[in-house]
C-alpha cells in the first residue's frame, strides 16, 4: 500500500505541474502561475519539514480545485473528472497524513507516560 505521505507529495506535484501547463492554456495565466507556485511551494515545504501546516495548506488547495473543477470552461468532461478525482485523492491523502501524525503523537505520549510510571 502506498504511504500517505508519498501520496500527498505526488498529488501536490501533479497539481503543480498541471498548473504550470495551464499557464499556456487559460485566459488568465497569472492565476495558474500563482496556483503552480502555491502547490509546488507547499509540496516542497511538506516534503522537507513534514509540516502539519503545509499539509493543511495543501488540503485547502485541493479542496479549492475540487470545487472549481465542475465549472471549468472550454475543457472536456474527462479533464473535469480527472481534476476532481485528483483533488479528492489529495484531500484523502492529506487526511491520512494528519491522522497518522496524530496517532504517532498519541503513541509517543503513551510510551513516555508508561516509561515514567
């Protein structure tokens, strides 16, 4: 099974690359450039620091992409479906990463409490 952390990094990179390609295709390329920078920056931040804040920022970006996918103009339906599906996968990976981090914190705290007793 794929590690949730690796899945989050891969979905962040996929959206970052997707937005870089969109710079040349959409009416407002500055928006695509901004989202590409946000996706790639947050993915790099999460990869380097394993930060909860970076994971939450990525989850917000994924949620925005999922909400925006159905109203994309001048794209095929398969593109909308792919965008929506990838965004949902990113949200799922983020939730898995956050839950795994929470479980690790609990088990560390439990181990420290048992060692101190």
